């Protein structure tokens, strides 16, 4: 049987890593895989998904040997360079319901609330110092076209008796986040922010303490299916009875998965520390905010008083193949700077100290998918988090653990399991050409709407080509 070939990630240079990764002191990495070894479960990818999966398997099957192979170091990918926003899946309940039905969507959403509580307990107990602050998550509008973006999710949640969101007045938005531009929205109070890199490192250390073997600097080149499967790195070979593919955007290397997966980049900036100014503005610590434009803005103030401001750029990788250009964009976050100055005009003179980018694994339905690789019952995968993963990957770990262990339970029977039921994307080069047209349409539409002007008619036609309908977050 032909080997399954993976792509080796382009490792970011130290100066191109996220503010979060540069903010934490360098830690000794675990040794790379050298020579031959055996394990019960091999996990490809040492980010949130891979680490949570390892922890969930350890909880359910304490005697199993679990080995994580990470190309760089744990958390060096999306897990260490995201916006650090922690909120439940209730904001996506309309999308979840469309895939799994309302009852299960509510169960999955409740699972993310439990995950938030789990993170709170991990910090309270001293297990992981992740700078978690439950200051709330605001979903706001700063232009007429954005008003009511949250209505469907709120209606479904309220009708089910969950009541996660509370409507905000313009005065409360201004008082709590200090923006004179955002004027409508809702808040989920049991939500907030974390330091993504501290969380990733903490999960790694927790997994090591619980007996999970981790080999960093060990990119997997190919996998010969088994059983046992054989995973090959530059210097080693690992035989495993079961394999979990938890490599997010890098799973686009597999043609079977690329039919359902597209990779876009998201860009972030971090300002110089300005805690005193943020305090004067009234921006509450631990409060995360999203602006409801098509390419969603997401921002928080770090514990050190920096504004971390992110935006999905819509840049897409041809055939899902991306390299070092996705680590740092040539624009150096200029669109983010422009939007920062629009949302916070009083910060126009503030220095930007960091800019970085990263790939996001997206699927048309905008909610993740899990399954076994076709023809390979011992290899499972999870992908398509669409930029929301901090409270979602603990749930993903439960699904992947049940699939690996062959359990017949609510997690393995989840409606999120099943690639064949998901929409397929057009083949290349039409996918790439269409994506470029959609990207230009979104930028043109956004630029018009933030001026409260009408978008050109051609943008509405072009956006019909877009998988999903609300952009990534």
C-alpha cells in the first residue's frame, strides 16, 4: 500500500514568531525521534488538538502508550499564534445545528462550556499558568451592515433555554472596551482570554507529566498504513497500532482531505505595552472582542497591556500548499493597523511591535469534521476549526479519543464524524481562481460597509462562490 505523504512545515524564524511565542522564555524541547520505536497510539501534531487528544486517551485508557510527533515544538503552529480568545461554541450554534441537528449542537456547545470550566480549574490548581481571565467575549457591530450578525445564534440559544448572550447598549460597549466606534452587540460573560503559547506549553508539560511521550523537531515525512502503521521522520521510525492526524492546515497535503479543506491565512499585530492608556479608555482586562464584518476582527488586551489585534486576510494557498510566506505577510499587518485605528482612533500613534500570520484550516460548513481516513480504519483525523479552537479542541480530543479507542459512545457517534457527508470543494485551479475573486469581493464589500456605503453589485455575485457565508473568526 502506498505511503501517505505529508508536507514538512516551513519553520518560522525566531523574529517571525507570534508575540505570544516570543513572550515566553525558551524552554528545552523534548528530543527528536531517533531510531526505531513502538507505541500504541501515534499523534501527528503537538498543538491543542494533539495534546488534548493525548490527555483524553490517557484518561480513558491509562495503560496505553501514547507518542506525539511534532514538527517544530509544541504550540509553534496555530496553537501558539492565535488571538487568545476563549468563548463557547454557542456563537456557532446555527452552523453546528445545520450539520448535527439542534440536540447534539446543544450538547457540543455545553461541552465547550465544560472545557472553559476545565481550563479555569487547571489554572486555579496551578497545573497550567495560562493567564486566563474571564472578562467576557463581545460580538459587536461597528457599521450598519454588521448589525444583528449574532441574531440567529442568540435566538436558537435562547429558545433552547441556554441564554448565553446578553444584549449590549452602545454606552456599555464604550465603557467596557473603550471603542467609540462599536455601538451594538451581545456579550457572553463566561468567556475571556488566555495567553495561547502559555496554554500550549502547559498542556505539553501536563501530557509529559501524565506519561505521554513527546518528540519535538520530528516532522513526519510519510506514513505506511498498517496495522501497525509506520511513521517516518528524518532520523527515526515509529510503529503504531493507531494514528491520529492532528496537524490542522497541514492536512491539506492529503488529496482525500483537501477535497473538503481550504487553507487561508490570518494576520495579527501586537502593539507596544500601553496598559495605562487602556485603563484610561476603560478597556477591561480579560475582555475579548470580535467585530462582525465579513473578515472578522478579533482583539484583546494582553496581561502586559498590549493590544493584540487580528484579522482574517482571506489569502488562500494553492492546492493547500503554503510555506514561509504564511508565517509573516509582506504587508506586515498594515490592514490590521488601519482597522485598529478605525476601531480605536485614539491609538493612532501607538507603536506596533509585532506582526505575524498563520494558516487556518477551513471547511465549507465552518465547523470541524472528524473521521477515519478512507481505507485506513486505524488512522483518524480532525480538521476544520476555522480559527476557533481554544474551547473547542478539548471537545475534539474527546471525539478523537473515542474513535481511536473504538468506543461506541456519544462522541464517536457525533454528527461531526463523517467526511463523506460534507461538501466538496471545486478542483484546482478553479478553487484558487474563485477564492481570489471572493477575497477581492470581501475586501471591497468590507471597505464600503465600514463607511456605511452600499457594496458594488458585483461583490454580491462573487460572494456566492464563498464556502459558508460569514467568514472565519
